[in-house]
C-alpha cells in the first residue's frame, strides 16, 4: 500500500513554477522572487500586475523585482496612496508595452 501511495504522489503534476494569479500571498511573493532571482524578464507583465496588490509585501517585492529586471521604478513606491500608485502603474504599463512589444499587451 505504501508503495502505491508513493507512486501516486510521484505522478502528481508539479505546482506551476510562477503562479502570479494565486490568492496565496506567500506563493505570489515566491513567484516574484523566483523571476527576479532567475533574471526572467518574461514575467515582467505579471509582476507589473502585482503592483496593484492589496498586500504591501507583494507590492514591495514586485517593485524590487522590476527594478532588478529592468533598472526602472517609473516613480512607483509600494507605500504611496492608491491614487499615486495607479498613476505609476499606468507608467509601468506604457513602459512594458513599449519595451516588450512582442508579448501580450498590458492594460492600464
């Protein structure tokens, strides 16, 4: 029985490497950290989306990752009031659409 249980566990699909859409804050932070650590600019759009998170820790990790990946902050500060963050996020969306035109366009 134990062997069957081990085998069944071994067949389970691995969790997604970068799951930015999960409601779990720790998992989103881990995805952001992984992209930054791996210098994976293919996730820049998903990280920009995290700048609008309700969780300050997610926003902080997102802007640190974006600074690491792009060298830019576009005036974004994770602890600014929501109205100021919205303006900075619009700048990020424009930057991503201009800098990464070959991927799906971000909305602002």
